[in-house]
C-alpha cells in the first residue's frame, strides 16, 4: 500500500518544482507554468493537512498522558473534541484518496435541466441548484453562473454553473 503522506518526499518535490520554476525558460510555456504551480499548491495543501492532523494527534497523546496521572473532566472533553476533529480529517483524507484520478481534483461545470415534468420538474431543478450551490460554497469553492434559461411561470428550466476548487469534479 502506498503511503499517503511522506513529509520528506513532499518537501523534496516542492524544492524540485521551485528549482524548475526558477529556470528562465520555464516561463515560455504557459500550460507547463500553470500545471507546475497547481502541483505546488496541491503538495502544499497535502503537507498542511498532514501537519494539522499530526498536531491534533500530538494534542490527543498529551491529553491522554495527563489523564493517566489525574482524572480531569475538562481535559477529557478536550481530548474527545480533538479525537472527533482528527476523525473528520481522516475521513476527508480517505475521500481524497478515493478521488485520486487527475480529473477528480479539478473544478467542474454542472448543468441541471428540467426538460419534462412541468412545474414539478422546474421546482426540482431549483432545489438541486440550491443544494449544489450550497455544497460548493460550504466547501470553499467559487461558483459562477454560466448560463440560465427561464421556463414556465418565470422558473428556471436550464442552469449551468462553473464550480472552481479542489475536488469539485470528484
């Protein structure tokens, strides 16, 4: 099984990429430029995630050591809160590992169309639109309206959104 985090490997890759972008010829190709900067951002995000999870784990360990010495309800509550937070971090990491395809990490265009079904279909389209918009905003993605067409009774019949952010497509 491949290790999810190898901090030394991540740091070495960032250093390699930084050396690559310091070359004068690097700036000649805008596609390569964008791809390498995106890779640096992705690696930095992984490194930050690792450091955050490691910090939480160290806090849990310290709290457990103190709890062995003396029972403290407040310290126990803090350890449980940290454990819940670590579990959430690991769930996010698990999802990111499942979404390991190159396209999964990219943004997405989302089109919702209410073709058949009358007013109920239009209402359903509006509910789906709100649901996906809220999901994107809650995940700190940028959302742009690309296209919108009105249906019967001034309701939206067709909508296309552009969602920009890591793992929006996945």
